[in-house]
């Protein structure tokens, strides 16, 4: 199909993009989610602001003396997979090779993924588990949104209509920490029926209680969420299998043509257990 008519602005700088967005617009980055919606007329735009050529929004760098990592919003999945700074993040190594197809991985961007906020997308769950921060800008200035307050519902975020994601910040890698991603995908689309990202670790090393347990889940509810019940159970000494029983606590589990509610909840628990076991093995 042919999209409805819209104005098009190809931004040559972030400031130009923000000016063009001030009156309300949709942002085009990699286009892997937005363009199909426009073509099918499931979405429309009076103005489309193309930020895809803004090199200042690409790349991965260490900040705060290596304690954190900053990822530009236009960094593609392929760039993330190839970047040496992220090589020790198991959660990225597990997930990135299986996201979409070659075109999606080469064109799709991390910022576009979380701005689109598809409930079954992998990246939101990963960033929840990593306790990321989202840096956004508008003509009114810059602010930082904790990832836990970013996703408000299906395809809904805490972004204002004139705000652009510029950067995602995650903790730097630390000894004694491990991460993993496990999922069951819908075969045709590659989207998760249940996808689970985990980060687990000890600050002091050794074999004592875990200091950090973080579990992000996608594909189960109407938006990705932190599985607080799983985290609390593991911190209290439960085994991965025992903790995984809390995978959908407090959630309204989705039911659709791909998986009914009971099956999806069971799959979520299995993937939580598998992701925890993998992260624990990597934490040492």
C-alpha cells in the first residue's frame, strides 16, 4: 500500500531535528518498524523527521571512567554486536544475532526499538535488566529517564511528543557479574512470545548471597516489565527454578493466536529459569 501524504524533513543536525519536531512529528531512524506501519496505514504522520544520517547519535563509548557505557540512539543492532566495549555482555551476545533478519539488524536502531515500544521486542527487556537510563532532548532541554519509568503500555512510552532519544546509558561490566537472554520467538516475525533478560552478580566476589538480581521480561504483557517477584525470591536464596515460578506475578498475561495465557506463562517461567542459570554460570 501507499502511505498517506506527509511532509518530510531530513535533519542535518540534532538541533535541526528538534526544531522540526517542536510542532509534533514522527521520527524516522532505521525505519524497520515505522515504514511498514505507514505503508499499511496503521500509522500516519503530518511530518516525518529523518534523523538516520546523524553520525553524532551513533557509536558506543565508555564514560565515567568506565563505570558506565553510553550507546548512541542510532547505533544499529549490527554495530552493537560488533563493538568491543560490549563484547563481555552476555545478554547482548545471546540476543542480537537472532533479532529480526539481516536487514533489520543492519538498519534497525536501539533508540528506534525502545521508542517504538513493541511489547514483544527484545531490546526493552534487555535494557530493563541492565537498569539503563534514557537520555532525551527537545528544544526545551535535556532530561534523563530511568528505564523503569519509560514504558507505559503497548507502543507507549514516557517520551513527550517533541522529545528525541539521543543516548542510552548502561552500567559498565564488572567482575563477578553475568548476564543472559533466553526467549521463544514467533517463527514468522521473530518477535518474542516470551523473552527474558537477566543480570546477576556479587560486588565482593566469592560465593555469598547475590547483591544484584535484575530480570526483564518481554512478550508476556502489554509492555516489558521487571519481574520483581523473581528478583526477590533469588535474593532471598531461592533456586532459579523456584524463583522462576514468580515470572508473571502481578501481570495480566497476554493471550493471542500465537500462545494462550496459560502456555505463555509457562514459557515465561521456563525462559526465566534458563536465563538465570546462564547468567549465574557466567557470573562465576
